[in-house]
């Protein structure tokens, strides 16, 4: 019985695991599903290329395929965005399910959990040689892969000039052709004439100093400034980035996400206009270079209660701690106000109230001792009449 079981397992593995040379059915089905999802969600103009894909045994009927790749809508070396993915595939590649594609800027797309038939055998091209970023010592470059139809191999140099083109005939779903190339850095495309189902690889021949279309990533935020107080409900978000788009998310003081959008980058600059009501906000901008989070306040004065008539202006001032300063876990707050009392409140970054105390003033001054755990907080002190307040941000070490 044991020998029969071992023989059955070996027979199964020989049928479903990929060879060292060519892509397996599960990988071809996975890449087909990823390409269909991205182009369906983001636009048919996008080219999808896979840097690597690997499979992991899950059961006698399913395999998990995961990998990474890039998209771009041009015909040059610059990638638009990079992504990683994971998907479950029938071992015969007949169907897929539970696809998740995550871009480096945080954007995520998913497909349904039910099995979806795969048509990759009609629309599948997969280059397996040369490998991505491989540095070859010989100019006779072997292009090998799998395809459902004859393909052409086009090779471009670092200046995006076509330096070679060869036809590759397919036999039993496989193709192989040798192209002579001088030393240099190259981008090769295999396609049947319609790039939407093509594949690409980047490699060098006796060369170094590789630049694969990935500029040194960076992200800079210009506005809103950190802890800014804005008096206009029309809020501009702007900055600079090395990528072609940034991902903006904005949360209100109740931690509700009120804005979520992709913003295109043009000439390394991005901006977007959002209309927001009065209140405290937190926003995050993310790209493949990382992410940055800031907070700001919109205070147009329209949502405040009108001041009660009083002899003279009512004014609240916070003198300690200073804005953006760092204090210990038990610290003193003090300031001035002509009212008989003030309301001292402390909120965390998400807008949650962490402390509140009514403090009586003495000859126009007020003070209180506040205990707080490490973190970043917003201190608001409001006059007893409610006609004015002051607010600062501080950190507890």
C-alpha cells in the first residue's frame, strides 16, 4: 500500500510541478488571470509583464501561484507601477480563484472567490529564457518559452532602438530561437503581433551598471503642511514623486475614510483638490517609495457657534507646551483666558478623546497637570463662553 501511495504522489508531482525550463499550466493560468484583472480594472492600454512567478503545492487539486510584475502604458523602459500577486489555481490550469493584486502604492484589486475558467491556452505567451536581470556572457542569446501561437522576438537597446527581430515558430506549445547581440543592456518583447498577450524580459550581455526603468524612488509632500490650519474648505494636496501616480487617503476625526483616490504624476509633480468640511483630518500619501502621514485642520469658521456678546474679546492662549514639542508622560499645561474657566481636552491622532478637565482661571491664567501615555496628541483649550479656543499638537515620549 505504501509503495502504491508513493508512486501515485510521484506521478502527480511529475504532472503538475513546473520543469526547470518551461512554465507550468498553473503559472500560465495565474498570469493570464492577473493580466485580465489589471487591464479590466485599470484600462486596456496597460501592458503587464511578470518579473517572477512561482507555485506552491496546496492540495492534490489546487496550487497557489504568487509572484511580482510591472505595468506601464508606453513603449519604453520606464515602468508605471510594480505589483505582487497571489492566486489559487487548479493543478491542470483549467480555472482560478481568490486572486489578489497589490501595487507598491497600496492600491489593491481582487477577484471573486469562486472558480473562474481560464482561457490561457488561447492567449498565453511566457518567456523563460533569458531570466529577468540575467547577465549573459555570450552574445548568442537563447530565447525560449511557451506560446499558443508563433511569436516574434524584438530586442531594444537602452536608447529604445530596435536592434534585432526574429520569428520563433511554436512546436508542441514551445518555441526556441537564438539571437546574436553585442555587449549591452536590453529589453526583449515576445508577442504574436498584439502586445496585450505578450511577455517581456530585461537582461544584459557582458554589461554592468544596470538601470531597469526604476528611477531612485522618492516621495515629497508639499501641502497641506504638517499640522496646518486651513481656512478654506477647498483643500489642495500636492507634492513630488518619482512614480507615475500616488495613492491618497484622508480620514476625519472619527477615523472615517472620506477620500481615496489615485493621483497621476506629471513631470514628477502631483496635485489634487478636495472639498472638506470643518474638522481635524489625517491623510496618507503612498507610493513604491514608501508613505507619509500628516494631520491638518480645516477651520472656515462657518461651523463655529457665534460668539456671545461680551464686553471685549474673549481670547484663549496656550503657552505650554509649545506646538510640536515633546513632553514627559506627566506634564503641565498652562495659558491665559479672561473667562472664569476653560475646558482642557486632549485627542489622539485618530480624533479619539483621551483627556478632559474643566479648569478654573485665576486672574486670567489657567494651568493643569495632564498624564498621558507615549504618542502624538492634539491639545484643545476652549473658553467657558465657548466663543474662542486655542489648539496645538505635541508628542509624549
